[in-house]
C-alpha cells in the first residue's frame, strides 16, 4: 500500500512540474508572439503563366518524342524573347476575390488588396473582382462597395464577375463595376432590406422577470431583444428599413441608370440569363472564360492579402469562443440588425 501511495505522490508531483513548465512555455510564447504581432502579406500569382503551363503540359503529353523536343526548343526561344522585351507598358489585369459572409468580414482583406493594386495600376489596366456573396449587414457591404469605388475614382476599368451568387449586399458592391459578368445560373439581385430581431419580453413576463431599459432620445431604441415592442417603436423601425431600401435603390440606380427600378427592387433574385434581360448584368460569361481570353494578350495578376494570426491571438480566440458559448453575449448576436 505504501508503495502505491509513493507512486501516486510521485506521479502527482511529476504532473505538477510538467504543467508548470508547460505554463511557462505558453506564457513566453504568448509574450513573444504578441510582441511580433500578426504576420501580414500580399501574395501575387501570375495567372497567365499558370494557364500557359496547363496548355504546355497537356500539349507535351499528347505529342511524340520529336514533337516534344521541338516544343521545348520553342518555349526556350519564347522565354528568351520575353526576358529582353519590356513589359512596363503592357496592359495588366489585376484579379481580386471577395467571398462574403453575413458580416462582410472579407472587406478587411479587400481594402488592403485594393490599396496594393492602386499603387501601380493605371487607367490602361483593368481590375477584375470575383464576387461571391449572399449579402449581409448594411455597413459591411457599404464599405465593400466604397472600396471598389476607389478603383473607379482612379479611372481604372472595373469588372465584376459573378460565378455563383451576388445578391443583396453582394449586388450592392457589384453594381459599382463598369461591367458585370454572370454565369448562366448565378443568383443575382435581391435588392431589398430585411431585419431580424427575436423578442423575449413575453417570456420574461411569464416568469415574473422585470426588464428595464433606460434611454435618452425618443428613438434611441425602437425595437429590442428583451424590451416590450410598442406600436410607435415598431412603426419607426419599419420607417428606418424603408429609408435604407431607398438608399439601396438610389445607389444601384446611380451605377445602373437604365434599369427599371420599380421592377427589380422588390427583393427578388434572378438567375444569370434572367438578370441579363432585366439589365442587372451586362454579359453571360464565367470568370474563367473571361480571364483565359485576356491571358492571350495580357498579364493576369492575382492579388491576395493574408493575415496570419499570432499564437496569442489564436489562443485568445479559442478561449473567447469557449466563453462566448456560455455567456449572454450570444443574445447580443441576436440583437437588431439590418441586412442587405
């Protein structure tokens, strides 16, 4: 029995020592990573070279041995000629990808990518943005649209490609383009506004829970999560939704003046071919086909901004999410929001 107790005490002491060492290592790593900060970088990929490599690879696999030798010799000559030829004044196509969620989180990367492109792009170049988004919060997609307007303000041609979906807020940012391309079955449109707010006031009253909310300003809080929804507050809230819709329609009309706004601003969405007939897009074409065609004569430069989280941010995020799931902040996520 004494031997077992000794083994248990030894194991406990060993565990405590290892835990202490591990804690010290984590603290040192957190301090070091916080001092270094998150790593950010702009990644550049030359898509025209990738397309060319695809073509040469497939060609070489379908040729005889002699034909492959000839192709290899030809490619060497082309490469040598390109090295001596200046490409400074050649038209460049800059490609950005925007994958939107309900919070428009990708706008943080988009603003960096646009900034990077604007450091060298000229009106002789072109920016192609591949948008994929079902929409989301008003302020997030409003900022995304503003980022694309920076390109327009520099007189640089802007093309938006919609391969899957650009609805509501996604279309708000897409309509800023000089030209909109859509795949045949891409979802486009949904020019409308929606707000979601669950209300637990009756439930609180049923369980004799009193909820008080203090505000200054008649319409500081019109509709809330826990408070009683009054007829006056609800009417004001609906008015605010309608005003947001008017702003949405005005913004779209500014960049697509030939559309019949009363027909398309109903909150409905359409597929690519239907959207073309209604003037929401300019051409039925996938982004792949468009970029491959441009790559025959121009440089295609894909620009992507990435931010790698530091160790401290990752650990903080994990702890924060765990706390978030068990706290009242979940209710805050359900608070009143307006969506495009």
